[in-house]
């Protein structure tokens, strides 16, 4: 075994040496008027017999995934990125182990959260998963922040989310960002009234892209708040995306346990258009994971169903 291994090393060395020699000859020739170092258009293409050896040279890369080199693309073509010319690295068992450990750790976290209990901070509410009509959180409090609209029927959140939101608003203010609340907890009855109003105005299909059917609104969990700039000029409107306030929220909300629940580019997964103003409380641990991995709740908790969505286009 050992002898064979050495032999292969030796062969690899000769192939490499031959290739380097050819490369130097072409690069330094200049007989055809090219300056040294300029990428030759033909000179270094491998003959079929050399390619067979080059393929063997690539064998160690077979387990290295993306880094495996395409035999159609000789590695010695001058002018290519340097990294492509170096022999691929052997698979790194330590790195694999590290990835496995990380996946296990995430799995352990995932199983600690209950996404079906309406009172769980990780409850999953979307077009598929709904809340019972009679669910009402038992720890709703009026949130002590400025609001754009004075109708206080939607100024509440569950205690844990309210405390986190107040803390976040204070931190934003220290950074010169002044925020206001737009709409927090909404009962089943209020959501039903809103959805029916929008559906009558814009049609059901359009309404479904920005409004939830009763029982399917995150606002019914008492863990979601729509947030605007203090002026309220872009409250729940697309122009909010371009504000300093929205940028601050996208960068910092997770530090306080909130996520941007309907991100840009994830419309197919969440079922909703981009809503930079809709903040959902999930707790700091979960918010951090989702933020760092750029995941929605669906991607973290239901990866199989997300793959199915993607396959269906
Ligand atoms: Zn909302």
C-alpha cells in the first residue's frame, strides 16, 4: 500500500513538473508578440494522454465537493486564479466533525422549542399553521412606547415581548433612531374584520399577500409588533424599507429577541411580501440563530416543507 502511494506521488510530481515546464516556455516565449505573463490562448492546452494523468491528479478531490476540479478545465491555464492551480486539499475530518457537532447543537436547540403551543414564544403561525379562534394570551400589557395611531386596541403585547420592545426602542434612541409602534396584538375578531375589509377592496388573492386570514396572523400571538419611524410617514408601507429606522432594525432587532419575520427574497417561503416593519419576538437565542444563518422560522423548524415549496417553484 505504502509503495503504491509513493509511486502515485512520484507520478504526480512528474506530471506537475512537466506542466510547469510547459507553462514557463509559453509564458516566456513572446515570439508571437505577447508580453510575458499574458494569458496564452492555446499554448498550454493538454493533449488527451496528459489529460488522463491530470484526471488522476484530481482524484483526491472527489470527496471535496465544490472544490473538485472539472477535467475539462486544465488546472494549468495561465491567467486563472492561483487557487485553481494548486492541488485540492484532502478532505478535512476535523472540519467535518465540527460541522456535525454544529448540526447536532442546532438540532438540540430546535427540539427544545414548541412550535405548536399558542403560548410558546416559538409558536409557528403562517398560512398553514393557525391559532384556535378562542386563543388569547393571558399576559397582555400595553406597551410603553410612542404609537403612530392612537387607537389603543392594538397597543398591547405579551409581557416578555413588551419588555424586550421597550428595551430595543431605548437602545435605538441612544443610536439616534426614534421608533414608534403601529400595531401589536390583534384579536381573532379584529383580524377577521381587517382581512374581510382588504379582501373586499383588493380581492382575496391580493389581500392574501399582505393580510392574514383570521387565526393565521402572528399579531394574534401577542408576540408581533409593526414598527415605524416616529413620524409614521412610512408606517406599514414599502417606503419604510429605505429608512434609517428599518436599517437599524435589520441590524439590531435580533439582539433583543426580535426577527424581521417576512424578509426580502423569502416571499415563497413565508407566503408574504417583504415587511421590514413586522417584528416577531422569538427570544434572543432563536433570533440570534435565525439572524446569523439568514433563516426564516420555516427554514429552521420545517426545512423539509421549505424544500418542497422551493421544488414546486
Ligand atoms: Zn405585522
